[in-house]
């Protein structure tokens, strides 16, 4: 590794290869947790599920459990798809086959989201395409992991901005007439399900 007094000309051969994962231009990406691109904004969205969720948490490790859609075909490519969940931004209209599911849950919080059309996503995807010899499925999965590792909480497409993918597990709130989750209720509440205290 180079010392602070070494100039680029005196760095040992292979210095760059040791510092950067093969196929990625690390210097083209912002450092983790830096600057405006990672600024968190208030977010609210809805997740639809046929399964009743009693824990108060959407598990990102269940991604792909339904086995439907184009995502199912790429789920295990490369190092696999990053764990997470899909939600519809509040105010957007869910697709009928999704909105017809029995249960609807709300996800809220401050999130840093990246558009897949952004230069960060595009440069990362191009590097991953090289790394995986043109395998787009593996490259998308690698891009997801890299964007998460940079510090983003999720991503979306400007072509369909209402659909957002959020990394990892997400705390949820029930909608409608459902009782709040037992794990989220106050033990001081006389009724056991009042979150307004």
C-alpha cells in the first residue's frame, strides 16, 4: 500500500488492482455516507401481501418468495439479488394484481433513494457488466449490492417512480381496521393496542 509520501509514479505495480475490485471504478462513486446524493428524505409507501404479517417487520430475506415476474429469473444470478422489499410510494396506484392482495402495510421513514437512470447506477451497472461478461442478470444483482454498500436505502426508476425497492427489513404499520402489531404496542396501554400515547 502506498504511503502518504509516495507519488503515483513511485507506487508499486498493481497498486490500483489491489485497491479496486476487478471491473469496478471505485473512484467514480461517492464515498459511503457523503454529500447530497445520500441525503435522506421523508418517505411513505405501501406494501401489499397475501401473507398476514404479525411481527411488524417486512423481512427482506423473503424477497423472491412469490416466484413471479422478471425478477424471479435473475434472483440467483451472480452473487444473488440483494435482500429487500418492494413498496408503492404513497399516492401512486398499485398494479391491480398487486393491489388485490389481502393485506396492505405502510412503510415510513427517512430514506435515501437512487434513480436507476442516475450516473452512479449506470456506471456501476456498466462495470458489473464487464465483471460478469455481459450477464445482465448478474450485473443488476451486483449493482444492487454496490448501491446499498455506498449507503443508499433503495432505488426506483424514473419511468415508474411509484414503485420503490428498499434494502433489507422494513418496519411496517398496518392499514385499515387491523390491530397494531403486538411487538409495537405500548405495555402501558390499558387496551394493549393503542399507539397514540
